[in-house]
């Protein structure tokens, strides 16, 4: 037992000494080198924790809010809205209306009983989509992402926002940004 403790202490001492030697050879303080390594490890851990789109099977329904429902097929996004529960809507990703070879975001929005139901298709970005933020005249609303299995090159975003009580004549929606797992812009739609 004492041998194991001694070996662990020696290993810690040697690792610390080699870190100090490396830092000294680079002209850095040993403490600064340790901090740099800790920051890099923390950033890598954060990237691993970054959310990614929920993977759904073709035709699998996702309920975002009562009456606000989505499903995806190879052809595109399907959805229902609370004010039109018997009329499924569709946005194609294969009819040529979007250019999936470059980053983009679409937006479909409807208001019903004091809430804004927002959704769209995102596509063409580099890396892995992670989250969506919708900038409004009253703040930022965070939504969710879904994709089909594999690497389809597109996905669906959705969010629900409260409508502002007072309409000051300004456009409510300002910008939709899909971020990647590193915090960069995957794709964006500017409305104002």
C-alpha cells in the first residue's frame, strides 16, 4: 500500500516537473502553462457537452407545444399549428426553393392566442448545429433543433414566444441564428 502511495506521489512530482520544464523552455511561467492546459481542457469539455439536434425518424412526430407539432421526411418539414389543427403544412427541401450548398435559414411564423409559433428549416452550415436563438424586439427566445439520422445537410428548428403586449410599430422578429457546437454561426436569417 505504501509503495502505491509513494509511486503515485513520484508520478505527480515527475509530471509537475516536466510541465515546469516545458513551460520554462518556452519562457512561460509554470503556473501559466497549467492554466493554459486547464482552459483548453475546459473548452474541449464544453464542446463535448454542447447540445446537438435531436435525431428523429422519418414520420416521427415531435410536439413543441399543444397543437404545435412537427415531423420530417426526406422531402422536407411537415407541421401543424394550433389555429389550423386539421391542415398539415409542408416546406420542401428538394423542390429547388432552397440552396442547400450554402448556409441558410427559413422562417414560418403564426400568432395564436398571445403566442408566436416559430419554425423553419436550417441548412448548409459547417460543423454540427447545436442551438437556435431568435432575436425579437423584446429579447432572445431559444428554441430546439431536430434532424433525420445520418448527415442530411438540413434540419428543422422551432420555438414559441409570447407576443409583446404593446405593438410599438416595430417588427417583432429581428434575426434567427443557428449556432454550431463551438458557438459559431452555423446559419443565420436577418430580418431587420
